[in-house]
C-alpha cells in the first residue's frame, strides 16, 4: 500500500465533477446545503470485494437516506463499466467515474502504484465538511457501515 495524506475530519471536502450513469455529470457541490453525502471510494468494478461491499451499503440505504444523506460510489473505471456494474448488483445509488483519478488524489486515497483508489468512506456534511472518514488498511478490508450511520446520526 502506498502511503497517502488523507483528508481529516473537519476539513473542507474537495468538489468534483464526475460522470455517472448515462454520462451525466455529478458534482459534490450540487448537494451542498441540501444533503449529507456518503462518498464511497472502491478500487475496481466487478472485483470480488467491491461486489460484496457495495450491496452491503445498498442494504443500509433506507437508513442512510432517512438521515438526510445520499450515497455516491466512486471508482477509476469508466462510467460505462460503473453503470454495468451497478446494474449487475442492482444498486440504488449511482457509481461515478474518476477516470482521470483527480477526485481520488484530492481525497488522498489514490494508490498511484496500482492506479486506483484505496477502499474508503467519507461522510460529508451539508456544509461541505468532512464529518467522518474510514480508509481501509488493506484492499480486502471493508469499512464499517454501522460506524458511518452513527456518524450520520451525529449530524442530525
């Protein structure tokens, strides 16, 4: 694992504009003042651990949305691959393409050696500040959904 400087709780979350389903551009700033955002960085579409992690988050989506949050998944895959992956997993939240790796780098989770992001979850409050972060120590470790829900509960 390559060491990176990950954003800390309390820091402003970097904005991004990434392609999502159908090539539609989604930016973090469009949620400012309206919703908290759960930003889920995952290494690669169609990989075994990601195929397990993302449905786990989707099973908690009702609790997450009830707390005023939206979930956005982010990987370095193309928006075409992410759309197919989301459909295969029947996900109810969009997967965004960080094809140029700018968002992964801005959040400090880009593994430059491997060319994709580490597995990480950030909760960003309505004011655009990082309220919670969980960066997995290895690619096979999955962040704790209950901890992110607890973080969201603390914002309301």
